[in-house]
């Protein structure tokens, strides 16, 4: 459809002065821009306020640098914010310091919501970041001596992942009927421990830094990568990729789940540029699920 601008004519039937025509066009253009800004929100305005997305350093930080570039091409301003140490990206998101975060899987988010009452929801899948056991002393979990010191994460979801690996490797037995897709497991759910493994519970960031102090430790991929470790290369036991419930996600506040910038943010992450970056950079240790 062609839009036509009809100019007015003067009292003598001559075209109206050029100034008036320019004024009309300028007014119309201003109205169009104002309407567009109102429709798209601040992330799409001429001078956009960046969407702050909380991520962990290492793998997620590198991926989001690519996401940011793709988003910029589509007119969306994204600012990845690296959350370090024990600071909580979910706390920052829930408090409004971030617009989104992308560092966790759904079981972890569900546990955080249950424990802390956060009003957060997942809006898109991103990748699987496998957890693995690492060791400076042994080449296999089967080589662990009786009474070995085994580091495991102290948060429920990642502790579950570590215990499932130990169960799959035959080092422990978990209670009958346990399903990681529907629940979490703790040390209280270990029904047999033939080697009398000595479990050391700690935060994932601490486990990555103190690997030499234990015989082996289960470390989530983001912190392992920061320590120069890659699951498929350095892990002495890696969780299964098949039917893995621990798919990482992008999360936002409940009130923002239908915001116009959400599908644009997802589109940027789910781009072919991001997929190819993940596949080539991490060689299978991080797996895109889009």
C-alpha cells in the first residue's frame, strides 16, 4: 500500500509554501517515532537503555558477547553483567537490578523459588552445561581409594547431579524410585557407600579453587571452565547427555514474561551465529539445545 501526502493550497490556488509542507512532514515524522518508541519500549528507542542480563564468567560470558552482537544488529541493546563469587543472579533479577539472567537450569531455579519465594519464570532453553568430576590425583572414579575425600556441590540440584554420576559409576546407591527429573537427592538419600567415601560439601566456586585439596570433586561447567577445565577433555566422569533434565534457561521476572523485548532477546540467543559459536568454541562440552 502506498501512502500519499496531500499538500494544501494557498488562497489563490497555488501550492502552500515549502516551509508549511516541511513542518507538516516533520510533525508526522515525530508522531511516527513517538509511536514506535511507545510500542517497542526503551530497548528499541533511538537511545536505548540496555537490557541487563546476569551471567556467570567464563562460558556464559563468552556466549553472551556473541548474543549481544547479534541483538545489536536487530536493534536490541543488551548488556551482560557478570555475577562473580557467591553473589546471586536470581536475587539481583528478583530485586530489579537485572532484566534477565542466564546461568541456571530449571531444577535449580525451582529450588530457589521454593526456598526464597522469587517471582521468576523461565522463557527459553539455551544449552546443556554438563557437570563432571575432576581430579589432580586419579584418572577414574574407580581408582578412588577407600575413604577418599569427594567434593560435591552444596546446592540441592547440583548435588543431585553429582550423586547421580556416582550412582551411575557404581560407587554409591540411591534410594529406590529416585528420579532426577522430578526431585533432588541429598546425602541422606545414599543407601549404600561401599568405599566409605568422605563427602565434602561446598559451593561450586570453592570446589573449583580447592580441587588439589580433595581426591576428586564434582564441578559445574561454568566454574570448571574458569579454572581451565573442560568436561569432555579433563573430566574423569561426566554426566550423561541423554534425557538430561538440567537444560539451562533464560529467566525473567514474572511481570516481564510478556514484555516485547523478551522474544527479541530469545531470537538473538537462538540465532545461527550463537549456535555455531558454541559448537566450534566448546567442542561438545557445552551443547546448544535450540
